[in-house]
């Protein structure tokens, strides 16, 4: 007994010396009452610098170098770091590889939320069979223009052909119909059209990280968009297929990979035969082009790279470096062979430079763009160029300017079918203008999000809302598949440059106040609320999508850090009664904002021990359930008479028969086993339930999954649907259950799926 007492005294002294109060009682878990929060309602105001930083010079680093280690594919040019509103140059963002099967089973065995799962009275039984219903992609919103070049075409019917995520789209603007073509397993990053058969399109993709964590090599598909016939070439490249081009006869195809040597391969594509292969260059190759005058001659340009290649039909390809002359060694983004057989190159400085096909000597034709010249296309009597300055310049055969037009965004791609020009910009827009000229920019035929990731999705009756990390909130017509209106996430004119790694993990170069990951609409239809990456809520007038209030919720955070400005928001819902807006923040709190009091935070629910990721209101507005990254499922009683008395309800059994207005919480009784055995808790990003019949889930592997309700046992069969090339961040049923909408994170696409019975 004496030894035990001495040991206890010694232990207390040790605890005291380490700053621990070993003899103090444990803190109560009672929900603290907030008399007055310091959350403020202000106009748009940005006074911090968010780690302001400016790269002193451009960097032409290869974005594919570390792909095999799990890094995100980024094809963005390095000439963008001087844009004040978008911040510094892009950095590689890492993608977490899937958990091993043992890791997945370990997490499934623990299930920290298991104690909060209580079956409702008269609960339906588990049905392990896959549902009879299927999902068919009806419409894909968006265009990948933010980091690719020369990736649009017009087919024999005048349809726009372009990539989005892992899908190839053929869009008929007259009938407003899409043909959605599958075949790829990841992002399509390059495209080329057959010289004679305008319906044959070659596309290349990036490599895919499989569920087991192993990488699958990228490949090329040659597709006839009219018949749907598709030829998949063998997987011979690594990391990605950067660019492709057809030979003048159309029989051969040349492609460039993203390996360390930017390898070049020549194919006889119809027979899937690799004819020749050689090392390209250690510097990044931006594009490859075949001479229409000399079928044995090709050319590649890129980062401080300009080479002529000779292929005579054998297994070898001969390389000759272009002479730099007075032009000097430059970076080129675009390339076309002119009518005389001499190649025309667009430089990073905006100059059009002509090389002699025989002597390989350069000559400056003119300076047509301010900034890089990203696109060149051949016309009947000249060429058209597009650049970083947003201009399209049409030149005659003597390189005299005939007309020009400035577009809102950097021009990445231009294509001509003899009468029309298709123009693609980095802002995810595609325009059609007559080749003869135009005085005004027409409305875009295709539009989407273009920067960072897309998380925020709210589906209503006949329409839906999205918000991204590109300072855009969009209202879409789900029936007509059209963009109705747009607004801004932040109306601040100027913001400091910012390091992307501050706060939220994102690939966006926009300031956190211009990025949103949550959106909700008030039941009366008057307001749209956006949860921003700077920890603030922006309230927009629903009709105009103009910001009327900004509410700062950073001050109520539980996180004990010196800078309370990174508590970004990804969970938010209005109460069905319309009186309150519940906001789940990365400050580990659920804030209740009083709508009638100007969205003042009147109560902070602080029971969570990790960042809040999802929340739901009960249909009667009396309860909230919410989940966090620590895999807790918590319930709260909401006292409408005295909101400050709202608190956590630790007795889940008392709420087992509550009807929930939404089904956002991934951790719930009805969705408790939506994971596969090789997944961990973070691999499922979103779920939704329709009418107690179907469950839809979105996962990190780019899949949208359909299961029977409820999902009570591990191993329930599901129907898996692909199309996204990134982690699917959000998924929602339409109110009538006829459609499912999904948002792809880094691929920035929205796919509208039609629910069909077998």
C-alpha cells in the first residue's frame, strides 16, 4: 500500500512537470452555451495576404514527372503566373492511393460511428442484390480547356467534338443533342482529327491509378463518331499521351508520351501496329505535326524544343534540331505546316515564327499576341491564331491581318471546317464564329467550371446549382441542359496573391474567398448560400445571384491555431422551416445562423472533435445529424423557442424514427456499408437516398454507384458507372428520382444521369 501511494505521488509530479493537470477532473462533455458569438456580417473584405507569394520567374517543369508516385496530372502551361487574381503557378497536388484490402477491413472493423446506428421501427431488411435500375449518362456539362491545347474539332455533320473528363462528346448545336462516347478510363488530354474522314478522331489519355494502387499505362483510342466504331491502340506510353497527329494520308498516327524522354511512336492505327519509336527530348513536347507536303517529315515543338523528324517507313526515326538563328532558343506552344510546306510556330512571346522545311532556319513573321500563342489552325486562304491575350487573329497567305476578335479567356484551341471557326478557351467555353469574321463574341455553346475542384452541388426541381473554385456559381436548366445564369463567389475586385497550400487542399490558384465547396437554397427561394474556403458564408439574392451579405464564421472555431481564417466550409443546409442555416465548418463546429436576424450566428454546436463534412436536418426542423472526418455521427436537438438551448442528443435510439429532409450524411444507418472491403472511411465522398428504394454513392475512384436501400451488410452488390476521371465529390437524386447528378472534383465536370429500369 505504501509503495502504491508513493507511485501515485510520483506520477502526479511527472504530470505536473509536463504541463498536465493529472489531479484535475475530466472536462464535461456538456454542450457549451454561446451567449453572443463574434461572427460578423460584413461586406466583401479581404485584408489578409494568405501567405502572399510571387514566383520571380516562369518555370517550365514537366507536370507528369511524378505521376507514378500518385500525383495529379496537370497540363497547365507555365505562362500564367502573372495573373493577379489567380495567384501563383500551379504545384503538383498529391492524390491519396486507395487503401489496401487489409487497411480497408481494419477500418470497417472499427467503425467509430457504430454506436450511433440504430435501426428504425419496422426497418426494411437488407437486400444484397444489385438494383434493377441503371444509370445512363444523358448530358455532360463542361469542356476541358483549362490545361490542354488543340483539342476541339468539327465533324462531317458540323458537330462539335471535344473531351470532358474521360468522355468524348459530339455536340449538335442545331438540335441541342449530345452523343457521349466512352472508351477511355481517365482524363482525355489530346485530340486529333483525320485529314480526310472528319468523323475519325484520335484521343489520348493520362494513366490510371487502379483500385489496388497500381498504375495502368495510358492509351490512344481512334473513334468514328458517326458509327461509334472504336480502335484502342496498345498501351506503349507512360504517364500520359501528350499529343497525337495523323499523317496526311490518314493511315498513320504519331503520338508523344509523357515519360522522361517524351518518347515518340508512329502507329499504323487500323492494325494497332507500332511501326517506330524513338526518344523525343528531355524537355516537354507541347505538340507534334505531320507535314502535308512531305509525308516523311514531322516536327515537334515545346519547352525550349524545336525538332524536325524524318521517318521513311522503317523502324527508325531520324532527328534534326531546328536552327535558332537570331530568334534564339524559345518555348513554343503551337504548330502548323503552312500552304508552302514550311512550319509555322507560335512562341511563348506571342510571335509567329516560320521555319524553312529544308534549311531548318527561322524567320519572325510578326508579333500578333501579347503573351503566348497557344493555337494555330490552317484556313483556305491563310491561318488563324489564338493566344493568352484572348484574341483570335485571322491572317491571309501573306500574313496580313484580316480581322481579329477578343474572347473572354485565353484561347487554347481553334479549329476550322472551311466556313466556321470553333474557339475553345481556358475558361471551359467553346464558341462558334464565321470564318469570314465577326464584330461581337457570340454566347458560348459549351460552358463549365474551369479551375480547382467542383464540390458544391444542389439539385432542385427542374434545375440545379453548382459552385466551384473558379469564382463561379452557376444555375443550370436540367431539362433543357442549358446554363441559365451565373454569379460570383466573391465580388471583391482585387485580392492578394495566395499560396494554394494555405487552408483547404485544392489545385485552384484562386484566392480562398473566391472558392466555394458548399451551396444551399432557402425554402422560400429567395436566397442562395455559399460555403467558401476562407471560412465565410456568402448570401446571394437567388434571382440575380448577387452577393448581399458575407458572414464570417472563423471566430467560433474550436481549432486552437493562431490564424483562424482557414476553417473552410463543405457542409451546409437550410432548415425545412426556413428559419435557420446550419453550417458545418472545418473549425469543428456546426453554426446555426438566424435568417431573419441577418444570418447572425446565434448558436455554435461544438460537440464534434474533427472537421464537419456532412449534415442533415429533420423534416420537422427539430433535429440535426452531422458527421466529421473522425467518423463520428452526432445528433442535436434544436430548440426553436430558445435556439441557444439547442444541444447534442447522445441517445441515438430516441431519434431512430426521425424523418430526415435530406440524406447527405455518409455515416448513417441506411448507408452504413456503402464501402468496399478495400476502402477506408474517406473513400466515399457523398451519398443520397431516393424514396427508401435506392442509394447512390460517389467515391474516390471516379465511380457513381447505385445500390438497394438500405445498405446494411458489407458486400452488397451494386451497379458501378464510370465517366468521371477524378474523385466524385457530390452526388444527388432529382426530387422525382428520374435523374442523378454527379460532380467530378478535379475533372470539373457535371454529369446528368438518367435512371432507367432494366
